[in-house]
């Protein structure tokens, strides 16, 4: 596996713009679904604090309708299969220009209304665009004028400056949280997670000559992969494993496995303490339980390997563990089915 920060930076630029224009969608999709979103909110706010007013007419780039992918994310489905060593903002803007016909229609329908057709707009723009460049006017005015004049290339050129500003701030964020990102990269590469990816989307290290990993900061729950011949691309958010469980992409929870894994007094006490504290370190558990830290570590490792608990927070070298509530929600359903089946079999065999 090889880490490349560029794809995730570009993705985060797109995500920030979509969150900027459609905050209710972000709230509905992420903040209302996942429980630990504090760090994600913090990263979004840190970018927002450093960005001046964003042109209103940039909104259609983030617009999607009836489940379609927004223009800002089009490049994710197309360009990453090439796995270029240095994916830059230029690639992002080039992709927008290459898809200008579809994007232009999106602008027209969203900004001016669906009643507008491309043929209704002026075609001869050469004498107007030069004049627009010399006019001292708000960027929104220049954008709307260039779109009315049907010069989409010029509109994108104006928008590029704003997109670049967002990119620069996102880049600063990555420098500030480099240690955290590198820690997550180490987690992504561990044997247990590789097995999880294999189950979730048929990823296997043996099948690929090269795997590029990128870790977004703003959308911390994203899970995106692209396999192309002998190369693999994985875009995995800071807390992507929670997404696996939330979306049900992992195997069904096995009640018998839970009983075996948690089936002793020490592990039950560990689970009780983690639930009571919300998040807690191994050293704190050992102190409360008055048993060796190595013993607690061994039990915590077993519980974590079965996704019953997970690392929810890191402070320096300290790791904090939390209950995997997504796991227990599925366990509750699976346990009822398991008990019903046991009762059914018992009654059947009693009659026999």
C-alpha cells in the first residue's frame, strides 16, 4: 500500500463545497446517523473559518438530483483508475472542462430554471468576454453574465480561483493533522482491516501490484474503492469502519460468536466500564479493575477483533475504546432470531 494525500484533498474540497451549499444533507447523511462526529465537525469548521464568501453560483457544481453524482465528484469515478503519481488540482479542473456540456446544462437548469434551453442563449460571446474581464464587479455578476453569454470555459476559469482557495485551506488542515492521518494509515494497513476490506469489497493485497490509499478529513465516514487491472485505489475516511457497520456491509452478526468472545466475567466487566465511561483507555481499565494492564490488553484485543468495541479517539499515544453501538443494534436483532430458533427446535424435539 502507498499513501497519496492528493485525491483526498480534492475530495475534501468537493465535500466542503457540498456541505456549504447543502448543510441539511450533510446533517441528515452523517451527523444524524453516526454518533462520534466531533472531529469531523471540527475539521469542517476549521476550513469554514478561513474561507471568505463563496460565490452563490458555485452551487450547481455541488448540485445533484435524483441520486445523480454532483459535478464536483464526477472525477472520482473516472480519473482515479489511472492512479497517477501526482493527482493535482489541475486534474480536477481539467475534468470539469472536459464535461462542460453536461455541467453547463446543469448550471442552466439550476440557476436559471428548467424552462431555459441552451439554444435560447446567445452564441457569439467573443466581444463580450473581454469586456467582462475589465469590469470591476462582484464575482457572482461575472459568473452569471458569462453563463448567459454561453461561455462556460470562462465561468469555470472564474470559479477556479475560489476552488483553489478552498484547496489551500484544506492543505493546511492536512499538515496540522498529519500525525493523526498517519496513525489511521497504519490502522488501515493492519491485518484485521485488510480482512475486513476483503469481505466488504473483495479487496486483497495479493491481487494488486499497487494500492493507493487516500484518507479524507472532512468526510470521515466515506468508503470508496476503484480497482483497475493490477492497481487499486482506496478512499477511506478517518472512521470508515463505522460506515461498514452502519451500512451493513460486513457479515451478519453471529450471536454465538458474541457469547464465546464476551463469555467471561472479566470481559463483561470491561464492556460495562467502557459503556459507563463512553470512551476509556486500557490503562484506566486496568487501574479500575485492579488487574495487570497486559491482561486487560489481551481481553480488549479480542473484543476489538470481533468489532464489539473500537478505537474511537486518540490523544497522543493513548488510545480510547468505545462500544460499537452499530454492532449491538445488529446483535439485538440477531439474538432474538437465535433465541426464537432455539425455542422452535426445543419444542419440535420435545414432541418427537
